[in-house]
C-alpha cells in the first residue's frame, strides 16, 4: 500500500545531495518528522518511560533554562510526573492514531470511489450524495455527536477519526477512475480478458496513487489537529493514556504556575502539523510539475 | 431543471442527516433504559416516561413521529436543564453569532489586503513570506493559539480578561483566535483567485486598451476573482462554528460551541441533535444559496435559469 505518508524514505533513497538541495523548510520538516518517528518507534522498545510515575516531592519543577535540573529536562507537572516522558508517550499515541486514521480513511475512501466509478448507476448516485452530505456537516460536530451517542472508547475514537476525510479520497478516486476507464491501457487489458479487480489494483491504482498520497499528506495534519482538539476537549483519548491533546488540556489549568506543562505538547502539535503541511505542499508542487 | 436538482440534493442531505442521527440514537439501545435504571424505577414510571417522550410503538412509528416532531420544530427536553432543548440552544445562539461575526470581520480584515498584496507580487519575497505565514497559521491549532494569547495577554501583560463574557474586551481574544486561524486559509484563497484572475486574457486586453490599473482591478480582476471566494467563504464560516467548540471552551465563552461540548459531556442528546440539525441546515442552505447566486455572479453557468 502506498498510503504511508512518510515519503521521506523515498526522498532519502535518492542521493543525499538531492535531498540537501531541497528548500530549507522541507529539509527541516523531514528531519522533524524523522526524529518524531524514530522517537516514537525505536525509543520505547528498550526504555521504560514511566510517564505516569508520580513524584510528589518534585512537583511543578521548571524546565532546564528556567531554573530546572537535567533530571527533568522539560520540568514536571502538578503530580511531579516528568513532562518529557509524558510528551514522548503522548507523541507516540497521537502519531500512531493519526497515521492509522489516515490509512483507514484513504483505503476506505479509495475503495468507495473506485466502486462508485466501476458500477455507476444508482450506486454512483448514492456515493455522490453521501459525499455531498459529509461535506455539509463539519466533521468536528460529527465526531462529537458520535462520541455523545456511543460514549468515549478508544476503538470508537479511532474509527471516527478513520472516517475523517474519506470523502476527499472517494471524490478523487472516483473522478480519476472514471477518467482512466476511457484510456487505452484499460481498454487493452479488458480486451485481453483481465478481470476488473486486477486492472484496478495493478494498473489504475498505481496511476492515481500519487494524487491520493498528496491528499493524504494534506489530510494528515488535519487528523492530528482533530485528534488533539477532541482529546483537549476531553472526549478523545482518556487517562491513563496520554495524548498531546489531553496533556495540553490538563496543562491548561496550570498556565499560571506551570506554563511548561501546556507549552510542551502545544509546541509538539504545532511542529508536527506544520512539518507535514510543508512536506505536503512540497509534494503537491512536485507532482504538479510532473 | 438544474435548480430543482440542487434543491432535491439539499433536501436529501438534510433527510440523510436526520435519519443517521435517529439510527445512531436507536443503535445504542432503548433510550429510556439509558436514562433510568429498571432496577430502581417502577415499570409504570418507565412506561409513562416512554409515552411522554414518544418512545412507544414500532421503530418505524417512532421514526415517523421523530421526523414529524423535528419538522414541527419540537426537539424534546434537555436532560441537563430540564427545559425544552430549543430554549437551551436558543439562548446560546447570540454569543456565537457575535463571536463568528467578529471573527469573520478579522478574517476579512487580514485576508483581503494581505492576499491581494501577495497576488500582486506573485513569486516575490513578499509573496513567499505571506504563504509561509499562511502555512504556519494553518498548522497552529486554535487551542494552542488561544492558550498562547492567554499566556501573553492575560497572564504576562494583564491586558485582557482570559475567561468569561460581559464586555467587549472578553470578545477580543476568542475572536482573534478564531479569526487568525481561518484568515490563514482565507488569505491563500484570496491570493490564488486574484492571481488566477490577473492571468486572464481580458486583463491583458484591458491593458492594451489603455485602461488605468485601478479601473482594470475593479472592473475586471475583482469580478473574476469573486467567484471562488464566494464559494469558500460560507464553508469557512461554517467551519468557524465547528471550531467555536474548541475556542469557546478555551475562553469560557457561553456560546453554541461550548454547549456542544457540555451536552456531549452530559450526554444531553436532545440539545446535541438540535445543534447538529441547526448547523447542517445552515450549511446546506448557505451552499444552496451560493450555488444559486452563481448564475447572477457568472452568467456563463446559468444554473438559476430553469
């Protein structure tokens, strides 16, 4: 599956030189995303972060540079928990969920779009109407409603996030599949007697994958923002799990006495969304030039 | 024919949302048993509540009554306030209208001049700086910006109140938060639609005819650039209503957005579904109106002539 938005591997697999010739913002973005991914994937395997360890004697210690000590580089929160450890754990939760949700909605939307284009008729009409309806209600409200009705659970939360943006992929996949059905290569495959699933999977999908991938990189930061917003409001990830959003939500009560508790996750959310947006913009301009 | 099709699609969208909410509500089981514990409520009491709230008969009958009630403007009782949901929702509308209105003003005040400037200087350093700020603004979540403003203006400088309502000063920070985050997107749209319009051949032709730059801009560039902007603005304002859920919670602003969050926390479904219907109806009608005004703005599309 080509939906994995970490196109950094593709950029690096070329010469290092061509990577360094990219705009500085794009390089920094790749570095930040790479650093986050490696923190998230590699570090927790060997190290026990102990993010929920309480140390009441070391409450509200400021970060290094603001009178803090290296024992807690980003300070501690109201219960004496290490902010850095919590930040890494939150980053892992938020990124894994956002990545999973992006892949889910990309696969779902693409399937729906190709199905609509293939069958046409009333199936196509229903899909178009569903896309219309989805566009007409802001997704934050949809997810809040679903949470209110079904209660807060991790499984439901991931499913809801996995629906975010499906209509974009569906619309794109439908339009591009419709266009490709008239192309020579599809007609040739049909004439040779290949079954439709094979044609779609092996020939149409690779042709439209780059556009879908760009949509995914544009959607990914929005998924991060949605997840953190909902968790911030207290209807997303629930304690004892940590996510950037609920960490910020708790830190909000300590703006006066411990601003670092809120600033650390806030900055992390901002940098993640920013770097993926920059990469997305860059990818879009590269594909636009092709 | 086009007109009729558009209206039918809008009606279908509304119906689909109403039905989905109904199905989702019923999928969680008997709504009465969700509120009352059958172990310590008598069967008669449950039965009488069932009748009061209209949960009798088959699912189809309930569905028909549900749609009928919605059409009649009856949204049921709020379990939070034990008042009609319509009353609870309506008293929260005005603060949100104020907030969204002020934010839209800020969005225009930033987006139109800055976007125009960037479009005039496409490819220059100014343009790149504007685009960079727009990307940053897009990635900045409203609650991070909001908390940042509180930290700066309330906690450190003690200029503005960080929470609550009452004076115009209370409105400044939430409106700035909402306005700036949406202005980041809006500026991009202003820039790209003006830049596209500037590339049109009629602009070159107007220059060749010797028209003044001001004349060209007002008579030829603006009308051409207006079309995409008219499409995106209602969507952005609609998105503001959704973003208000976060911003109002950050600043303790007593509007619809905070009411959504409160009703989710208290599982007050009557209030919640009324807000969902209101927002959906608002968005669908605005989109419909935008579609229909298209033909006035751009006679080429001619969707209004049926």
